[in-house]
C-alpha cells in the first residue's frame, strides 16, 4: 500500500515521542494526519497544513469516534497507529505496601482497553473503504519488550502490553475478511519523553544493555518501521520487536 494525498493516517499519542515521529513520516509521505492526544498536549501543538489535532482520552468511545469521524472528513482513513500509553511503575507488594487496584486498572485501561477502543472503531470505518493494493486499511498497535521481559515494578505495564501482543493475531484474523491488516511493534528502550528525565548514569546503563546498536532507539526508527508495515502487504498478525536484540534483566 502506498499513501496518497487523499489518505489519512490517524495517530494516537501523536503530540510527542513515537507518535510525533510517525506524524512527521506520514506528512512526508504526502498523507493527511489526524492526531489524538490529551487536551493539554494538543493545545501546545502549532497549527499545520494537513494536520487535524483533537484532545481525547482513548478510553472514551465518543471522543475516539470524533477522531475517526474527523479522519473520514479529511479523506480516506487508511492507517491507524496507536502510540498513546502510560508506564506508571509499582511493585505488587513492597515497601510502599500493596499496589492499589486502581493504579493497575488505569494502566491496563489506557494501554490495552484504549488501544482496543481505537482498533474497533477504526476498523469499522475502514471496512467501508475501497481497497488500495488489496488493503482497506492497516492498524498498528504498540506493545513493548516489557510484554516479554517485564521488570520489577512493571506488573501493570507488562500486563497491558502483553495483552496487546496477544490481541494482534486474533484481531488480524477477525479483520482479514475486511482486508484490514493488524500489526504490532514492541519497542525496547527509546528516546521518548518518558526517558528524558533519566539521569545520565541511568541512561548509560540502559544503553549498555542493548547488544547492537548500543544506544536508545530513536522515534524516527519506530516511524520507519511503520512505513515498512504500510508498504509490505504480507506483514499481518505479527509482533515485531524493535530493540537491537535487547532482553531486559529483572531490574
């Protein structure tokens, strides 16, 4: 599939990090872009041609539907990339006591339930598209290496990302009849706002864990993989680790 100026790429979490890099790549390809992110993040974005930005919570059906509707008004909703997420840490039980159930629930609801909410509403819209190179659309989800190598304090995060990884093949099979592909990227340690506040020593330690290249991943490399998923019609129902052969230790 090749994007045109009538195609729309919808990116959740598109105001920063992996999502922002994906937005830039979609614009460079000539597509229209719809960004869904939290209202404060969207308010800080400059106005740009071919970009519509909406403040929304991915857990909210009506707000996500508004984003999908905006994408359909802008053109043909062809690609959706789910980058919205949180990584709130907390041990199941430790010095601070038992992990509050609401903390666990919030991470799972934003990362997993929010992703599924976007997936289902976007797929419904894409089902009405005319196929392009055999595809009516592509939905990309974002998991994490934590889905496989969850560290101490990552119970909620690992569970939410593991759910996304497990959802991938089922969603791809469900939507195959509609000619909609579903893929998931599982990034390792990336240069995102969540990493920006780390001390230099902590950053150096993380970089040393990556066999090759021994550095943090770049958001542009995530966006490049999205481009490759769009272009290759045989990529479907799979989770691709984007981590430089990283396998996370317990802590």
